C-alpha cells in the first residue's frame, strides 16, 4: 500500500538492532518519527559514543542528560570534544567558554551511573584551556578501563579507590602543578587489579628523575619505552641500582626508539650491569650512551673498560658510546 510505514511495523527488537548501527546522535533523532519511536533509542545499546559538539550548540543539554539518566546500565561512554578556545575562534561565540565544564559534568554523570569503560578525547590540546577530570573518577567502583587524551588530572588529596580498574591509557595528559608522578603513583596504588598502564608523553623534562620516590611501588610487568634518557645528578647510580635490585615484578621492557642515554655514572660494575640489563630486556635497542663522572679508574683501566663495553663481539646489536672523566679533570 502506498504510504505504508512498513518499518514501524517491525518488532521493537529488530528496530533496536537496526538503530545499534547508527551513531548515537542519529539514533536520538529517530525519536521524533512517531510515538512508537520516541523512546526506542534508549534501548539501543549500553554504549554511548558522543561528539560533544552535537550537544554544545545550545545551552540545553537535556538530550545528553537523558541519554545518561535513562539507561539502567551504562557499559561504555566515549566522548570527543574540542577545546573551548578553538570553538570560540571558529564560531566567534563567547558563550562557549564553559563548554569544557559541561563536558566534565557529563563525564561525572557517566561515572555516577556506573560506567565501566570511559574514553575521553579532547581533539585539540591547548594547555591554558585544559579541562581537569572530575574527582569522582578516583573513587569509581565500576570503572574497568580508562582512556584519557589531552585532558588534565589533579591530585585528589584523598585515597584513590578503583577496585575494578584493569587498564589505564594516558595520552598527553596535563597534571596540575608538579604532581604528575604523585598522581600516577596514586592511580597505580589505588588500582589493585591493574594489568595495563600506557602513558604517551613527548618528554619528561618537567619531571626530573631526582623527584622519583624510592618508595614508589614498582608493580609493572610490561613497559614499552619510546625514548629513555636517565640523568642522575645527585645520587650517582644508587637509584638505578635500586630499580634493578628491587623490581622483581618488572619482567620485560621493550624499547622501540633505539637511543638510551645515561650520564653522571660512577661505578664501573654498575655500568656493566646496566648495559646487560637493558640489552637483555630491550631487544630493539640500537644505541646506548654512558657517561662516567669523577671516576677513580686510571687512564689504562678506563681504556680497557671502554674497550670492554664498546666491544661489538659482546654487544653486536647495539652501539655503545662511553665517556669517562676523572676527578682531576674536574678541577
């Protein structure tokens, strides 16, 4: 029959299956088709993939709040948004300055609703306009995986409790003040079943190694390092030795970049130990640079030691460079 709405005659189970293939924003739009479609989208899936721009165009974000509140179970919530400053430049709209705050409120609501998998992506990183994650994040009883890109984390100042969290992915995360190491340590220690920790940062220049606490709980088994530079200014090789001797759970390290540099070392035994450790645990390491300061080795011993460490027979797959300065060289 002409004009017959055959699709609406299909059973709800089939309609919701069809809607599950649509982006969330398009599934919501079907609610205006007819009364029978009005609430169908709420039953589509327990996973929400949202582009915040679709809900930030006006001050009324009730549709997204409904998305969150009307679900008996929210398994996954992924939200992508743009920096408020970028939106302001693109639209010339001064009312968007609080858009980041609204996004964080939606994330807090998702956490409150018991989300298991949270994925937050700020598609434009502008440091002076960074948005910090709500502190509800640190006490979620349901969160299983957490992925954050171009957002901020601050020290909660209370005990972190994430009993179900198994996976953390932090990509270019900004930390409040100089608390990056403290916050990361809190996340790890507060996640007793954590299996995977992935961090992607361009540099650690703002976090010098001497700020690392020797009491930090090393509980990682697999670490992938893209570039490693270790510079020990005040403690010689003590911290590295502590790391090697007291990290029995640290079983595998891979390095894909190919250049490791350690400076201001003092002990010749530690030098050999470090070289062996890194080469045994980093199959793709191609270049290593060691610098010894205030060495008590004689010139002859230093030359023999240098030949030993730079031997292509012992270390055929890695180019090792070595420089040794003696106490008298520093006068």
